[in-house]
C-alpha cells in the first residue's frame, strides 16, 4: 500500500492535479509520524503510512500559508476524513478544488488510541482515491459513549471535583486549539480583549472558561480525532469533554458530525420539534 | 566519608517536610499520562524513576502562573490599597533534573538585573532545590549542547540517589568518578567551588572512590 | 455573620427585549411585587445569548441564572429563540458533565403580556435558590487562583 500511496502522490504532482501533497513522514519509527508538505514528485518517496501516523492533516487545509502552496492533496484516515466532511459543510474547503487520499486504517498509536476501539470509519468513505481495504463495522452508541456513561455515574459534586483536578493543570498553551482541524477562526474568541470574553489566565477560573467555551464551540462539530487530547502537554482528558457533547448531539438529534456530507449541522439549524421539557 | 540516602529514607524525609507544613514540589504522575512536577500532598506521590524527565518545568515554584500583586478597594472617592500576605512556607523541590535546576540561575538574573523583583526573590529565598542526576536521556535532551551535563551541579544542593549508583555505575556525580573522567570531575569541582559544604562532600566521596585522583592522570573522558 | 441567617440569593436574568423585558415591565406597571434579588440584563433576543454569559454570571458571583425569551413562534427576529433553544439543549449537557448545578440554571418563555408569570417565576427561582444556598462550588473555582 505504501508504494501505491507514493506512486499516487508522485502522479498527482507530476500531472499537476495537485500542487502540494500533505502527508506523513517519519524519522524514528518509535515516534509519531510528522506532517510533510511535498511539492516535488521525486520527494513523494518521503511519504510513509503506518500505525504511527497519528496527526490529523486536515487541520492544515485552512491555514493561509498552506493554501498559498496551491491545490492540496491530503492523506486522510477515516477519523480525519470526518473533519474534512465538516469543513466542507461549513464552507471552509472546496471539495472540488482538492484531492482527498483515503487510507484504510486498523488503528494508530502504540498503545492503540482510545478512539480506535470504537471506530466505525476504518475505510474512508468520501475520499477521491482510497488505498487499502478495511471493513466498517457499525458500533452501537452505548459502546461509542461508554466512557461518558461511566463518567456520568459520578455525582455532580464528584464531577466538579474531577474537572477541577484535570483543568488545574492547564497552562493555556492552546495546543488543543492549534491542532484541531475545526478550530479555524482567524480571530478566536479567546484572543478578544475589547472586551475580554474569556479569562485567559491559567487559573482555575480561566481554565474552566476556556475549556467550556471550546467544548461548546465544537458541539456537534468535533470529529473525535482526539488530537487535542494527544497534544495536551499535561494530559487533560479533553476526549471525555468532547465525547460528552457528541453523545448529547447524537442522543438529542440523532446527529454525528462528519458522517454524512448532506446532513444539516446541529448548531446553526433548529427544528420546531426540539424538546423543551426543561423550559418552564 | 560520603553520604548516602536510600529512596525509602528520602521519602520519609519528604513526608516529614510535608507534615511540618513545608511545600514540597516534585515529579508525580497524576494519572496514566505524562509525569509532571507538582506540589506533593504525600511522600508516596513522589516519582523517582521510570521516566526521562517531567513534561513541565520547575518554574512554577519561583514564578507561578498567576499571583496577586496587590488589591484595592473603592469606597466612594476613597481608595485603599492592600498587600497580599507575605509568603512564609519554605518550599523544597525534590527530584529536579539538573537542566531544570540550571534554569533558576537564569531566572535569578532576569528578575534582578535592573529591578529587584521582590515577589520572585521572596519565593527564591524560600526555595531549596534538590536535584537528581539523569541516568537516561531521550532523543529530545540537549543539555550537553548548552554546556550542561546529566550530572551537572549549578544551583541548589546535591543529593545523588545513590541506590541507583549501586545498580548503574554511570550515574549521578559518581559517574565521572567511576569512569575516571578527570575533566568532568574537575568541572564538577569547579561548579561546587563557592559551596564549601558540597565541595567537602564531593571531595570525601572522591577520596574514597578515586584515591589516586590527585596523582592519577585518569582515563580520557 | 449575616451569611448564616440572611442569605440573599443573587440572581442574574438574561432576558430578551421584546418579550420578557416587556413582561417584567408589565409586572412593574401592575405593581406586582417580586423579590429584589434579580438583576435583569436586557438583550435584543435570546438568540444573541452566548453561553459564556451564563458562565460569566457564575464567575461574578451569581447564585442562579435565568434565561428568558419569547415563546416559540413569537420571536421578534423570527427564529432567534429556536436557535437559542437548540443551543440550550446541548449546553445543559455540557454543564451537567462539568458538575455545574443545573438546579441553578432556569430557562423560560415569558411573553410581553405575562407580567404575572414573570412575578411567579422570579419568586419561585428566588425561593429555590435561597433553599439551595450560595453557589459555593463555582466560587471555589473562581477563587481557586494560582494552580
């Protein structure tokens, strides 16, 4: 499959169908692969594909410095592809002006990432060309959100205590924001200071404000790639927070982000039938 | 006579410090995930091996992310200023890496070169740093590129975790002695020059482990 | 200490200009008494409410928050309250997962004609909050200070 991938990328660049291939390269097989931006056909040999290809390369499609390189081709795993579907739906990428190279994936990370055990997108579904073959077995919602269900067994007081401990470690490095393909706002609300909307200090107050805001801004959008969790230098369980909102979106609206390019996004649309038991 | 402390006794000491109301900062693993320097609530939280270095630095101890500098109260046209409570609890960093400890020398300079930052200096005065030398490194370590070493002594007191010396000779300040690396031993001695007590400790160890140091040219590094 | 037997809840209400605010006004002109614990913040529409505002209210010391707007179908801007409702449905779950006390967050539809409803809702919320006590948990987060 690796040779097929390299050949496909070489051809795309040689034929002018793409100006830059955003793929994975790797120096040390024990370390995660890193993103590489190949513009010459002969450099396609640097591309790799293996279980250490962890980054979500879709994050680069909205960066101005990458857009300046020209028409992109991007290597996507199933989870990355979900983010691509959301970006296309939100008008941030033109699917016709780029090439998505899907790679069938059995799971990444050593040890395996948590997201892989509940994955139902091993085989990318909307890519322009797909390397390899994998099966997409459906996963039921109970399994998908098992971690959240487990967490919600805690009482509200215990939950608050848990998040106080988790979020106390946050240093506001914003790595989570930087690595997220869906955090593409050129002016993030955290950077607004006239007036200041979110306390930017790395205190518990500021950390709660930031993480509540980011989780909410990703409600019904987060693709579950977990790159934020992996990027966090102090190991905050951001996955749990994002999964909570994903569960809410699926339970209340039957919606999963990035699964259907035609589906109406959950925030930004409404239904006259939306439930309102909690509204007096 | 060299001084050796076992891990068990070190932990007991840490426990005593914590009970005495001192604040102890050291490597711990809060949950599966990265090891981090953090304020220890109990001695068994202290993690002394099984990792290369914590994911954060010891900066927090002398330069916290957030602190109250002053407060004020407005009552009509009257403004009254308030000062925060002056810090009094001693703080001890246990298990700092030499690279982390070396950073304090730089911070001392930053906070004192034109204006003596009383907030920084107060914390610094109250802080004691105990380093643990490194017995392994990873692909990201670069102390040697900036004039440091896994067994460098720059700031604070030294306590080699000598239990490990028994298992792996290339360890702590004893490593260069064991390797008969004259240049490194002399560099260590030079670094300790301003501290008679540490120099005496090191000399004592040297004379027991490398009696011919004075006369012996030693192997090249 | 006045705290123990004189706790006065502080309630922040984010209300829409066209319905609930006028409803509150009606309560006033009709001399309907309601507890003074409420601080009303007028916005053009519930659809404009950024959920950070609820968090900010707790940060600033509110013990309860009320969000109130036009009934579905009556929004002055046609669909603002539908968008708000959609957001509220998700935001509640997030707050619940964080351990924030949902009993202290109230959502209502109060129209410009419902002065009495405004009086009733505010009175109920004040009493409920008085029974719950001050919102210590979020105060602890705010005063958590240096980590």
